[in-house]
């Protein structure tokens, strides 16, 4: 059975609902953006003009600055495919199958609150035959700010932040954290994960946070990666990817990466996560930037301080990426090779 989306308040620290609103999208040329008091950013003159968007947006251009308004009539977001930025056009509410209690029998209350949605296990046979993987890129190097809570470092718009060398960056993602201004449509608001429980216990928290059951948190801010495009709406099963190297987290507008943390690698951005080959490589690539970026990160500490650029929970080999899931969640959308943002 498909689930009806149900937003839950997670204290006054998180904006309620997922309604359409104004988003300020930083300009072309950077994967990570320095936090500034202004809400507009300068657009690079080297931008390559993308295909005309097929989504109704409003763009205001003044002195080479751009303010972008999220689509009002189209349920959409962006994604990465083969180095390009493409569109997701959502057509139906999410589904979580089978319920989380099938995998975690002792998490009945958690499953109820999270509407049966979980990260940590899957049953591939429960997914529709034509389901395909969508890789959800979570900027885990940004620590707990990925959950959209301002007191944990998130911006008021729901984007994570990352601080390195006394500079704080706003990490723009194609979807902000759930229950914030920038949350994507047709996404689950709350999810359960034993990994969330482990992080909470690492921090000495035994009974959950924000009035939620242990191990239940908002869907974190994330971007998307797919391996093909289609004009047909199909079901996509979610593979969660924890990105611990900020040098390979792509700009949601350009799909490009920028090295901001020193690395022992000759090309720190070589595995920029805008294509599946880069994701496969990043699973086995060790980089000194991971240690430098995550020293105080409780998510990284809880997972045993991995040195690789990305961790895909429950999936240990790049060869498993296209045939395995690590959640029970499905989204329904088409992903035409159309640039999703205003020019």
C-alpha cells in the first residue's frame, strides 16, 4: 500500500511542512559555498548554457545575481547523471515496503512514527520488477547539520553546513532536510535507522531526540545520482550513500566539485560524485581529506572512522551497487535529461 505523506513537528527547531517557497540557490562554479549574510550570489561568466528548462520557475537577474524560486506547479528536483545535471519529476507518493518491523521487529513504535520507512536493510523481491536504483548522496561530512536543525548547524533554509580551517560553508543539496523549507516533494518526512540509534548512543542519548523515538530522525539533506534517464515514471529504490569527503560532493547546479580540504590524492576531485563510476571508485579510495574533514564528526566516529571517501551502509563492494538496496523506500518519478533550474 502506498503511504500518504504525513509531516510531523520535530520541535520548534525545524520548520513544519514541506510547502513550496523561496530558495536562494548559490551560483555556478563551486561545490561548497561560503556562508554569507546576503541571499544572492554571483553567477560565473563561464557557465555553459544548459538545455531550456521545462519547469515553470521565476528568475530575476540583477547585476549578475540570480534569485531562484522553486517550481510552484511541478513536483520536481535535480539529479546527477553521467556528469550532467538532470530533472526528477515526481508522480506519486513514496512507498516503504515491507514495513520496517519486518527487518527490525523490536522497533514497532519507531516504524509507526516513521510510517514504516527505514535505512539499514532491504528485501529486493519486495520491490516492483521494474524498480531501479537511485543513489541518495548525503553530505555526512557536515555532521548532524544534515538533519536540518539550526541548533545542530543547519541553515534556516534546511541546508547543512561544514566548517574547515575557521571557514563555514553552506552545503547546497538538491533536497534540503525533511520538514524544512527546502525539502523535496513526495519524500518521507521521518525515517528509522539503527545507525541513527548508534549515533545517538555515541553521544550519550538513550531515548531519542526532539520527542521522537530512538533512532528516528528527519530525512537528511541529500542529492541524487542515477545511471540512466527516462521519460517514463518508474519506481526507484533508494541506496543511501554517506559522503565523508567534501572534495567530491557535487554542486547541485553545475554537477562539478571543488577541493577545499587538503588531500594526499593527486586530483582530490577525481571522484566527483556526478556519475556511477566515480561512486564505485570512491568506495575504495582512501583520502587524507576524510580524516581532516571529520575529526569531530559523531557520524564518522560512530562508523569507526572509515578512511574511504564514501560509505554505503550494508553494501561492501562496488559490484553490489546496481543490484542491492540498503533501505525499504521507493520513490516514483521520471528523470528526463532536462536541466532543472532556470537559466
